């Protein structure tokens, strides 16, 4: 079993305080599970739609009580989760874990194989991309909670002004030509100040497979510099940076970034299908102006990648009643049609094929805000039709490192300067990142290939 890679990577002083507070809400997940015949489970999740499923679940399962706690953002939750697991107390029974982070917990044998509960029969229920993300080393270690197939979100007003129709832009060369026309209007076609998740998604989109882990969990392969498809994206993006065709100064999810989306100075995004409600709240003046189409690809082929998305994993425990109860709730939230609908109605993007094919979902033209008001943010477009198509096109060959949280955490340290265009190139930055990852792999006891 490997060392706690994430715990070593992220040293946050606040994590101890947060762990103490969340641990106070829960005893060890291996403690006595029942009180008066009722099993109580603790769920850690930052997703805002999951708590909406508790009431109906408890009504159907009166012998199970569910407490959903927001243990922080994804990164801080992982730190608290690692600390709790290492300490042997305070861990939740069920945890929201992003697809890219799940392999770490599986390799360290810290999450249950849900095949014991019948989850291995669900392969046809979920989209290929999400199912492959939880189906690891011949086991099913979580249930897909949502998904993030990539799509191209664009401000039609800005693109019309530039004379560009994104639905006809299918290759990266065409995207480059479109970027020059958008830049001539005073806007940028998109932004990227050095996002590791975006880098992974775009190399995935290009067909790259830079990472793999041996089936025994003892060896890792890291070939960022030698993978030709990684080079395809790096060369393309370097050209965009060199010619000032993307905004590399505005940090994603900052107030300035939302302002850029709102006023059109950032004219489009290459991002996950979970973006619609974020646009509605972050760029309200864009209502009616934005549209969605498929991702342009290196050669124009109809393929896609994931950008984000989470699963629900049962934390390893000796208390079988707790594990069974935790699985039942996960199955309700992620596999039961009513549970899924509750979450999708709240803004989650589905991971299951049934919802993605349903008329109600495909025919949506409005987004409902927190006050219950409907908005035709995408100008009456049946936006979920595009997003469902994006989900169906996700390829399944991409693999994450067994310490992906660490890898993404140090991406900016090694590659960030490349986005300023002043000191190093992307290629040099990626080489430095690769060396860092290989050194870290060896330190953690892996055989590096």
C-alpha cells in the first residue's frame, strides 16, 4: 500500500481545525452503526444538490438517517478525508470524490468495491466516460454522481461581430483562425492562466495517454514529453499564447473572470457540461447571448473528453451495516430515477444514459435560478441536446495518476510561467512537471516507467 500522497502534498494548517469540527459530527466510521434500530451515516460532499435527496430517501428508508456535511471545497475535503482515514476516526461513511482523485483511494484500499452490492451490473446505465472512471482494476469503487463532458460555450453576439460561426469550427486550426478574428474585435476567444485540469482534458481530447498505473498499483508510467498527442496540444496552445490569442492573465473563477464573461471580453469557454448554471449566476448580462456547440478537435474528429465530474464512494469500514446503508444512499442519489431527477432539477449534469435520452431533459430551453425564475440564457436553444451529444462522444482511454491531486497542485509551480510568455515555453514547463512527478513517484515508493 502506498503512502498518503495527497496528505503530503497539501499541508494546510486549516485542515486540522476543519477535521476537528467535522470529526465532532461523527465518530469513527467503524463504530457502532445502530441506535434504536436506526443506522446513521455521515456523508461528506460539497455538491449543493445532494442534500435535496435526503428527505425522500429517508422516507423510503426509515431505518437509515443521513447527515450531509460540506467538509470544504474538493481540495480541502481531500485533506480532511486523508487525515481522518489515517487517524482511524472521524471519517465519513460516504464521500464525494472527483473522478481524477478516485484512483488514489482505490490503490490505497480506502474505498469499498461496490461490486459486493451489485454495482458491477450498472455498466450500461452510465455513460462510457463516467463508468470507466469508477471501474478500476476490475472493481467498481464509486457510483458516478454527475459528469463533465467538454463543450464549447460561446457568446454569439461577439462571434457574430467577428463573422465566426462556431458550429462550423471543427478543427484546432479553424479555432486558431477564429481566435484571430475574435481578437480583432477586442475580445479573447477564451482564457487559461494555467489550469491543470484543463490541460489534462485537452490532452485527453487530443488522444493522449501520458499516465498509467500498473494493475498491482506498484508502478506508474509518466510520458508527458514523449507522447505525440501531448505535443500536439502543447504546440497548438503555445501558438495561441505567443500570438496573444487567449487571455492568460485572468484567473479562472475570479471576479475578473466572471466580469470578462459578463461583458464579452472573454468570448467563449472550453469547459465541462456543468457550466450553464455557473454562467447564469456569474455572467447574468450574457442572458440570451450564449450558445453551446461541440468541441473542436485536433483533426476534426468527433471525439470528446471529460472536464470535472464526481462520484460517491463508500469509505472502507469494518461496519457492514454502515457500508450497506451508505451504499443504499449512494444508489438512490446516483442510480434511482427519482434521486437523479431531484439532483438534475437542481442543476447537476447527469451521468446516466436514461436522463440524457429523456425528452424532458433534451427539450430544456430554460435555466431556473434560486428564486424559481426561468431564464432562456442560451437564447431558446435546446442546450441539453448539445451536451448529451458531447457526453456520448467521450473517449475512454485516458487514465489519471494515482496521486493526481498532488500532480495538479504542483502544475502551476512548474508550468505557470509559460503562460506569461516571458521565461519558459509550455514544452519546457511540461518537462519540469514531468520530472517533478517522476521524482515524487519514486519518493512514494512507486516503480517509475
